């Protein structure tokens, strides 16, 4: 597995990280055994960067990772997140006591005394981002976190936080069907020496094999709420995706691996974090960093999936309520 730097002052990690959201059941039922097998497959593929959060299954994802760490000698770089609350009147909380309390609970579940990276999962508009950076700086000084990150933010928020204490990473959604970060965030991260960590780089299964099928989503699968998967939009998206899948197969690559290779080609500071609860699915895309895309490949991908091709928004209104908008 090729390596990349997690921010200017951060550790060297695998070019692909592993997102552990699905361990919590958000895409349908899973088992701890399946999650442990997926973690084993990730490590065997050379993936040394795991991404989780306190809310993934209400601690389930972190607990599974903790059990995996306790039973293996592996020591990957781990990122976790906090900010969301159970209070419907205040969905996001960046107050120091909240972030610290949630971090301590995460460390306990993980069985660790520190993590490589701790994100504010969303920016609380009631708390100046400079104050959030100050909180994170103190956690760095105490040795509880190696660095801090911000998620679903605007470029100006990154600039303000970075001026107080250097940001290690920004995690926003980015893929061939969600390209807003090209309008400033990817460039701003590069100029500041900040890693950009694309989540959902496989478009929540749209680039998987088989392609995601809304008709087969579990009743509690949150993707059913996403406009791009709904009846008025999905047939158009499916037809576009079919052309990309056919091109990938013609070149001898799994579509997921090609989609990740495209993301990796956007800059050396990008470390995408595809996720799965299936070891078999992981094996289909783990070799993505070894794919060398030619100019002809990139031109054909751009023809098949030009900027703005996807029908529908990436979130419904409720899901988007905590995302910073900047264009």
C-alpha cells in the first residue's frame, strides 16, 4: 500500500483509509464477526488509517475497533469524532466540556489513551471556530490527540481555525458525484498543509459491485432519505453510472477501485476513507492506489461523469442542516 502524510505534521499512513461507519448498522444489519473480518482484511491490504466516530451505532463502531485492537498486535492511526448530541434542539455541540467528555468516552471504548486524530464532527455555529481550535490545542498539549480535524466545513472556517492551531485534516464528502470541494476546499487544504479526507468516495455504494440498489435498501438504511437514490432521480443516475461501470470493466478494474483511483489523482494530500462491512467488498478496491490513470482515462471519465452530472442533492434538508455552505 502506498503511503501519504496525514497533514504537514502528522503521521505517514496508507493512501487509503478505512471508514468504519457501517459497523454501526446504518446501512443495514451487520455482525461483530463481519466487522472484525473487514478490519482484518483492511490490515492485510496495508491500510493503517481507521476512521470512526462516537455516534456510529452509538459507540458500536468504536467498541468493535477496541476489541479488534485488544486481540491483535496491530497499531493503526485512528481518527474519531464528536459533536452531535441527542438533544433535538441542539444537534451540534462544540463546547469544551462536551468535546472532552465525548473524547474520553471514545478512548475508553477504543481501549486507548490517545488517538492520532480527533474531529469536530460538525461546526456548532454558536461556538466561534477559534474557540474550538483552542479546545483542540489543549487536547493536543495533554497528549490525548495527535492532531485535530474539522468535518463538513467551509474554506473560511478552516482558515480561521488554522490561524489559532494548525489543523491536521478536513473531512468533507467528495467523489465523482459530489464535487463541491473542488470549489476551494481541496486547494485551501493544499496551501495550508492540511490533509483532505474524502468520505463517501464510493458515493454510498453507487460505485460498488454490485451497484447500490435503492429497492434493496434495508428499512432503516439512511440512504433511502438521500434524494439521489429516490425514484425521481435514481434512474437517471443509474444510467450514467452504468457507463462508468462498463468503462471500468473494459479496463480490467473494479468500478470501486477506479472511482478511488480518480479521487487519489486529485492531489497527494487526499486520503479517501471508503468503508464497508464486507471483507470481500474491501478486496475489490484495496488496490486502487496502484492504478495509474492516463490522460485518456481521465478524459473518458470526465465524458462519462462530467461535473454536476448527478440528479438530486447529496442530503435531504434535515441531513444538510449541520453542513456549512460556501457556494
